[in-house]
C-alpha cells in the first residue's frame, strides 16, 4: 500500500498496491480503485484521486458511483457510503481476496450445512467452487443436497451464481455458533456483528416509515433482537415482520392514550390485516414463542401490550410481590395473636397495588383495566414462584422422556378430534384447576375414545399436583386403552416418583422391562430408576450394555453422564455429556445436557467452563420444543448457577 502526503492539506493519503493500479492482465478496475482509496482514507479531494486516475476516467466513474449511492460528496470532499463499503468488499472478493474459512471446532464435525452457513456469513458471498476446494473439500453430492436444503429453508439465497446469507440465515448461524467450543471473544464478535447488521436494517425501516419516537424505537429494536424473524412461523416477508414488531412497540401502556387499531395500522403501513391478526394472536395469546406478553384490554376496544422482563413488567413484579408478601405476613401475624385480623382480601391487595403504580408506572386512565388485570397477574406470579420452589432434581430428564409427547399438546389439537365442538383453548394455569378441568371434561364427553384428551387432562392434574387423581385417571385409561400399556404405566411410575414412592415406581418399571425385554428405552428408564434408588452398580451395568448395543444413541450417553453425575463422578460424566452433544447436537434435551455439564464443571471448581456451558444451555432453552412451563423451570434452574459462577469468578 502506497502512502503520499497531500501538499495542500498535509494529510497522508493511502493508495492501493501496484497490482491493483497496474494489473498484469486486463484493464484496471477503476470502480474498485476509487472505492479502495475512499475506504482506506477518511475523505479525499478530487486532486487526491487524480493522482492515480486520468481526469476523464475519474469524472466518468465518480458520476456512476454517486448515482449508485456508493460515494458521497460534501464540501469538495468525497467519502464512501455504507452501500459503497458493501460494494467495495464485493469487488475485493472478485479479486480473489483471501477467503475466511471455518475454525477447526467446526471442521472437526462434518456438519456441511454449518460449514456453508459459516462461509456465507463470514464472507460477503461464496461461489460453488469455494466449497469444493481446500480446506472444505465437500463432495459434489453432499454439497448439492445441503445447499438445496439451505435455499429451500431460506437460510441462503443464490444470485448470479453467488451464494449469500439471508436474515433468517443470520439468526440460524448465531444459534449454531453456540453449539461449538469457540472462545468467548469469537462468539461476542459474531453477536456484535449480528446486532450491528440488525441495527443498520432497523434504521432504514425507521426512515422509510418516519418512526421518530425514541421509546418506540427502543422497544422495537429490543423485540427484534429477542424475537428474530426466523423465529416466526409462516413469516417470509421481512418488511411484514418489522411492521408486526412495530405494532407491538406502538401499542404499549407507556403510549396511552395514543393507540392504533389493527385495521388502521394495516391500512397505514400497507400490511394485510389477516397476516397482522395471525401473528399477533400467536405471539401474544397463543404463547408460541419465547417472548411472553401481557395485554391490557380496555372496554373501548383498545389493547396495550407489554413484555415479561421488560422494565415496566420488572417494576410491576417487584411491587406486586412486595404487597403479596406483606399480605401473607400480616395474615399469619393476626392468626397467631389475639388481635382482631384486619380485612385482608384480594380486593384490598389490588387497591393497595393500584395506589402505588397508577401515575408512577401506568397512566391513571388505565386504572380500571389494571383493576381487572392484577388478580390474574398475581395468580401468574404465584404459580411461577411455586414452580420455582418445587424445582427439585430437575437435572434428571426422565420426566421429560415420559411426558414429552403431551408437553406441547394443546386444546387447539382437541378441536381436530372433537367434531368441531368449541372446546379448544390453550392450557392456561391462571384459569385454575376447576375451570381447566371443566373444559377438558366437556371435550371428553364429546370424544370419549380420544386418548389425547385424557393425556391432556393428566397434564392439567399434574400441573396442579393432583397426584392421586392422576393415578385414578391412568388406571381408567389402562382399562379403556390397553394398547397403550407401556406408556401409561411409565406415567404411573412417574407420578409415584413425584409422590416419593420410588420403590412403587420401580416395581412398575421392573415389570415392564420383564414383559418387553427388547425395548431399550424401558431399560434406559430402569437404569435411571436404579440411580434414584442409589444403586450405582446396577444403573451403570444397564446403561453401559445399552451403549454397547447402540453406541450412536446420544440419549443413552446423556443418561450415562447423568448417572455418573449423581454419584459425583464429575470428570467421567463430563466425557459422557460431551459424547451426547457430539452425537446429537440438536436434540430436544441438549439444553439440559449443557446445563448438567455446567454443574459438573462447577463441582470441579472450573468456574470459567461452568459459566460457559450454563450460559450455552440457558440460551438453547427457548429453541427447544419443550412447553413454556418447562422452559421457565429450566431458566429458573440455570440462572442461580450462572450468578453463583459469576460471583465465584470475581472472587478468584
């Protein structure tokens, strides 16, 4: 790179190397030369550029570059634009600029789709030959198969024989990166790059639709980062996605009394209302995504939305919890003394909370809707706290294995089996036990041979700790649905375990393995059950035999690690957990494996690795197909370990 001092301004000007200015073959690429100079200097005068390019040629190319918005001119100074930077890097690639290739952590695993995404993310674009040459050397058939899958999934796009990453691909790449043992700085750099790219696109969107309110802008960006376009089902249009996020950002309690209806928004921002209605329903009401919303529905038809864990909800959470705690303490105090108890009611708690939050957190115009909202919110917090309190031994995945097929079962599915009768709604714990059972019992009356309805009823009963009723229901199901014996009896064993009757549960498992000796999944359950009974040798004998039979089965490796972990053999457990991840990095339980890895490292006082794996596991929770309650439970389990490791690392 040549450097020359401008005699007029005394500024050093960087110029391209001679091979770019005077190539051995062909003509100089003046577009690339000009962009190179502007990219490698703060700004340039005409005279600076004329040092290397003839006047007539310079005039022609500067005009073209300005028309394409690749450069800007102000006060006789030429500067490169963001679009120009992209164009410069694109042209640089054509000059066989050195390609970036995946690190060994990725190349050691033959996940070709991960390699391809890494390449198109870390290079401006790639051509077919880039994947065939060293160090990748992907064979033609594998490359064709993986490339077609990525294009069909809209993770990459092909334009003029060049492969580029899409926005959806960016999100997928970020998730993939967390599966590999890359150093923290690398992950941070990639995440910063993702945020920078999203921010750049967001600015364009704000300019296009003249969004100037900083509060709305902040909420919008926060939402986009938490709920990426790749996370929304049936969402292909990025502009529509941005508009949906904007609708939620505008209709926030802090904006009251300002409001825009679905119909008016659809018309103003040119989006089909059916698309807007569909996604708002699934994001807010169906709770199908990791970002949970509360809504305030006013009598005049206006609805305002706010997120769990955003500033407003966190402040409300603290105030509500404080008042509920105060209520509980006072109630117990007056019960234990001879003093007459004051009138402590739900209505009293709500009024006390309203007195504190109206005008400070919420506009006084929302007082009536808040009065209706708060009892449900208090119930939500009560269930959340209770579930966290009962989080005992959650690092064993047996419960997940036994109950997994009904975790995601909702009453929406019931509608398909109940002749169109209106008994379909999502399980909402805030409705309480009686109201939840009322709906499913009516559905069972309409479809008494639909086993899924009974499974869902069992889920409701389990949630509310009605263990005896669950056992009664399962016994009835065994009579009515004998073909489902294995599944139903394992669920009985699971309930007995919850009731601390480990021996009773083991008797069921032992009987099943005797009746179905070829069922390896039942043997896996038996190995884990021996662990609960503190029978190490028996547990390890079974799980090792299973692994000999099926060495590529990741879930058996995970069970092996879990058993070793239970008996405090952390070093060997780590090896087994790593095997499980290696064999099946995208399994439904992988987030649990990472968290268990973190716990093992914590026990070995390797706080750095403990924190790394705990965070990785926590970040994978919301990508799993587990139900929302299970996800919240694992979040509440991982967070204390994460915070503890941070404190311990500071101490050391």
